C-alpha cells in the first residue's frame, strides 16, 4: 500500500520488508532462524513490490511468511537504539502503539491514528498480568478488568449468571504437551546438572510415560480442553480427526498395563520404575499446576517415582523454557497449526529444551515441507505421525478451548479462531 509508515514516521516500503525478512532468515542466533531457510532470496522490484524466491516448492508459504518472526520492525529505529532498547520501547505499524510498559505486570496500548485501516474502535487497552485465575475472576466481578481469557470451569456458571458479563467459547489454537529429554546437549541442563542421565533417554521409558497418561482425564482437569494425541489441532486435515485424534484411539492409547510392560523391557522391576523429574508452571492457559499433579499421580501408579517441580510462570519461562534446564519432562503449551510442526523435528532445529535428529523422520519432514499436492502431502503426514507417537519425545495431551468472559454491558467482542487477541474485534457497545 502507498503511504505506509511505522508509528515513528519511518517509511514502511519494500526495502523495509526485505530488511525484516533477511534479518530473520540470516541470524543464526534467532530461535526462528531454521524455519525461514525455505527463502532463498528477497528481491525489491519497486517501492511497493517484493519478490520472495524459495529454493524449493513450499506449500505452507502464505502461513509461514505471516507468522513466527514476521513482525515488521522499523530498520532505521532498530539501528539507532539497538535490540535491547527496542525491547523496552518497541515501535510497530499496527493499530495500537505501546505507551507504558512494566515487564510481567502492566502494558498500556493506545489506538494509533496512522494505521492503514483507520484507528480501532477502542482508544486504550490495558493488559494487566494477574497470575492466579481466581484473582482474575474476582477482578472481573469487581469491575477492575473488562476481560479475562481463561475462565476456570467452576466459575463459568457464576459468570454466566452475572448481569453485564458474557462468556464466549472458541478454539484457542493451543495445545498442551510434555517434552521428554532424548539428549542432554541442548540448553543449560548438562551444565546445571552435570553427569545427570535422564531416564527418558530410553525410548521404552518414554513410551511408558505416554501410555500411562489418561489424556481424557487430564483434559477434564484442565477444564476447557479436549484430549488429543497429535500436535496439530483436529480441524486441520493434518490433524487426522477421524483416525489418530478420534476419541476411541485416544482412549485405547491409555494403557497402564502396557506402560508397566515397557518399563519391564527397559530393565526395571515391577513397581520400581525410574525417578522422573517433572517441571511445570503454575499457570499458562489454565490448570497447568493441577494437570501436572494428576499426571504425576498417573506415572506413580505404574511404577515411576516423580519429583514434581511447579514454579511461578515467569520463573518457569526464564529458568526452564528459555534456560533449557528441563531434565526428564516439562509441561508446555504451543500453537497447533501444521505448517511449522515438521521443522521442529528436523536435525537442523535446535532449541534450549530439545533437539530431535532421526534421519528417516527428518527426511519425511523435508518431503512434507516441499510437497505441494495436498493428497500426497497428507499421505506423508500419516507416516510422520507414526514416528511422532512411537518416538514419544513430545507427548500431546489436549487441545485447549478459550473460555473468555468479558464486560458485555460496555463492549461487544468476537473471539478469533486463531487464538490471537488483536482487539480489532473489540467494540464499545452502542447505546
């Protein structure tokens, strides 16, 4: 579009787009670097046009260039202030600009008149961090906040029965998983726990954990979730709703007797399985602490000894997720779209918490990411999921629904199906 600028007045043109894409695809220190390697070159045609050239066919192109790492940042401002200062005083090109920032506490946004589609309907949005769900509910009832994103199941009837408050449901595009350690080199784990050998290095132990977990019960504990086996939501064709992700298959996968047999194959006497260190946050999307406690009990039922470490979410992100200090297993919540998933299990993908490198699985992922024909690609996915389930490095637990409560006396709101909160869908109620 003609005449676009960033919020500081810097021009947003084809050169700025090229700079942003080149930045994420060439910086090996960026977490998203490996997933941008499908781009071979970005060519500026004129101030309003860029050509993005890929080395091979890329069936998920549109999704990938508009998701992770796609944020358009102002090149001149970045050069002026540097990345560290930019993180404190960011400048974008969207409908809201950040005007107040207190990390892990309070973020204040104001509508920006220069947005290409016009300013949003709500002038000011304040994002307040309230870690405890019960405190969020209390704040909504007291009129201290206008919206909470994850209503606990026990509080739904109360909020639905409160005048001026509406409760809406929509998919969150998020799923909960356990990561299991299959190596010790990534992250800081080997330095933090020198010489520690996770029990989960044994594939039979990992499979025993997977078959010991009653995903239907864990989804019920979470309160707004549906049990799943695969890391792609089942409304995508790649989610295999009628086969891998159907309720019968999920129920059959839960098999404590098989879990005990697998531990025996791994060399453990009956009722004397290995010690497992399980990490979990107090809260991400709701119920994580309770889910981890119930999962630990399930594992102990088949013979594991579980050392459960549940810590504040901010500390969890800093120490476990970003720090890579997970030992045997850690609870995490991730997006569920198919385009990036094969990338995460290729040999070139290394992050703080894990690295998976199985040559045949890696090759299948590469085929999926370059096969344009949908039917052929789905056939490859079916083979890919067999590796996913039986290698058991990531154990999918459930898909989360967003149960959002908001002040409907003053606002109208329609949640997005992709789980994002952009607040372009929020409007003052007329009259």
